[in-house]
C-alpha cells in the first residue's frame, strides 16, 4: 500500500475528482478527511459526502467528513482543528475544491467572479498556508493542487475568472514549493476535459467538437486524474516539487 498510515485531507471530495482521489487513497491505506460544502452550487453536497464516507468505511479505513467553505479563513482553521484533533497530523493535502460558471464576460456578475476566485484560488492558499505549518512541524508533507489546462494553453472567455484562478494556482504551487522546501513537496495537476459533474451540462455538440481536438478522442475519467494525484502523493514522486503535470489526453 503506497499510502499506508498516511493522513490525507481532500477538499471538495463529495464528488468528481475529489471523490475519486479519496477512494483511491483509501485503497492505498490512507485515512481520509473528506471536505465538502453545501451551497447553491452543490446543494446535495452533504448527501454526496455521506455516500462517499460509506464507501470509505467499506474499504476499511478511518474517515471523517467536515463541512467547510475553503474560501473562509475561520472555516479552514476549524476544519484543520477537527482533523488534527482526530488524527494528530495531516500528511497529504489535495486542494481540489473548485467552481466554474460558464457565462460571457459581458454577462458575468461581480459576485460570480469573486466567488470563483475566492473558492479556487483563495481556498487553495488558505488550506496550504495553515496545513503546511503542521507539515513543517512534522518535517513531512505533500500538497497537490488542482489547476487546469485552462491556465496554460486552452483559454475560454466564458470562464475567464476560472482560467485566472487556475493560473494563480500554478503560481501558488511554485511559490509554496520554494517556501516549504525541503520538507514539504508542492505540485499541481493540470487536467484537460474530465467527465465530471462540473461538465454535465455541456452541450453535446460542444463535447463532440472538443473531443475531436483530443488525441485520445475522449474526456478523462476522474479515476485517471486521481491516479496522477496518487503518484505525486506517494514515495515514487520523492524528487518532484514545484512541478505541474498536464493530463489532457494530448491536445492541439
């Protein structure tokens, strides 16, 4: 088991890539702190989190769920406090929580812009800042951030704030990697299109057009992204930090 006796906190783990990572980590022996947040963006987050928790318990690992809005400092501090009280430490942090609104620049509201930046970028910063203090104290830690190919070479004006937040996460990754070295490794995963709930409302024509641009001719499955996160969380990535791993199936 590649993560035996490790404690992993995964944000936004009630569905999608976060859920896939939580289940895969558990199968590799990690205890899981499952973060979720009920909002109008994901109103069924609690129900989803409960389902994931049951799956984790069937695997046979210790797991707890904690509701927290990662964009709020006090929520993040409380979440960490509960996790540390339960497990004593956090070895691995996966900053996965994120939202996106597909709205034109002219129609995008200030509230949508701020919420996207706050959840995706500020949330990654807050969790990394406060959890890394415990990692440094324990002289070990792995932080894996979820960015996107939208931050590198696949831009969309209909998700301009999402793109900006994900570009910011790459900068955060490199800065935290430098600041926390050599005891804590910080890396990022940049997925292309993934078959998740976030993309469930995409129009069929759009999906077909985007699939044609992908060398492997399909969207990724959440499990495929989770396997890359697992790699960076494990010992096989012992000499990797400050890096961004692109997983897009090949793309023009």
